[in-house]
C-alpha cells in the first residue's frame, strides 16, 4: 500500500466512521436545491430550471466570486474548461497544465476521468490512458469522450469509495474549488444524468468535512476544552494527512 493509499484509508477510518452513522439529510438543510452541470449558465443560485431556494441565506459571495460555480463543482470540470464553450475545451500544448488532482500515483484532469479509469482498472493499459501521465488524448480530452469510449469496453462497477477519494482530492488540493463548494452552504446539490436527476450525496459529504475544517481553523484551541474538541481536532488532522499525502 502506497503512502497515498494509507492517508486515504486514514480519513475513511476517522471521518467516515462518524459521518456514515448520521442521516444524509444533515449534509443539506436549508431548503435550497442547486443543479450542477458543466454547461450551466452563470445565473444566481436558485435561478436555473430545476433549482429552488426557500431560505434567506445570502449567496452573494458564491455568485460574485465564482460566477460559474455550477461548472466548477461538476465532476467533468477541467482546468482548461472554456466557461463560454465548456463542451470543447482546447487541449493545451502541455497536458501537465491540466492537472486537477493527484491520486493513486497518477495525475488526473478531472474527477470524471478518474472515475472512468476506475471502471477499467482491471485493464491496466487502458486504465493508464485516462491519466495525464500517459499523454493520451483520453487523459486530456473532455471527460464526456471517456464516458462514450467506455461504452464499448468491458467495464466494471466502481466502488463508492473511489468517488469519495476523488472528490476529497479535488477539493482539498484546490483551495479555490474548496471555497466554492463550502459557499453553497446547506443547499442540496444535484446533477443531471442519463437516468434523471442524481443527488450528489458524496459531494455534500465532502462539503461538510471542509466546512468543519474551516470552523476548526477559525477557532482558537483551548486546552481546557480538549476533550470536547477531540472530534474536531481529529478531523483537522485527517484533512491535513490527506493533503500531505495527495499533493
């Protein structure tokens, strides 16, 4: 097991243990629903078809600082995504410029690239083509092309752990994206998929983890309340271990 795998296992053991015993609804609570899509327009939260918001929560920071936050949070988002024409981002001369996350000793252009690669992990040569290390078009082309390509391959079901690890890597390793995710507050996050609307439970779980981390950092540590803060301190250590192991 590599150092990366060890650190990921650590965060699963120490953070998932508590989180998975809670109701999933605790990760969204304010009556808002936002739709994530790589082609979404830059409209105010709650203003796209399928979205609604019944809270007075102020989303000014989210909208002004991250106008295309719906695209940023999409699994398909890549660092060269053209926010005006997201379907066809131009391939850079150097694919290394596209690195969005490091995971399993490889560089990946998006969460979706990692997910599609995981579907063919039993085919090592094909799996590596989805990485940026390979310099293969599958690794730096829009993720949708990989989805279509895999329809012709002998794929296998991906464990839920794979998506969780990829999302943790994306939002821990990229501070700007982490801030955009946390700025969605307590809204329910959903995405369009072939079978309809998919609730992004894992993404909202990552948001909860990041929000707790921000709260921990912003509070002064009081040794007299160490027992009460044990869980928060442990969560901070886990996030740090993931960051150190993945970057």
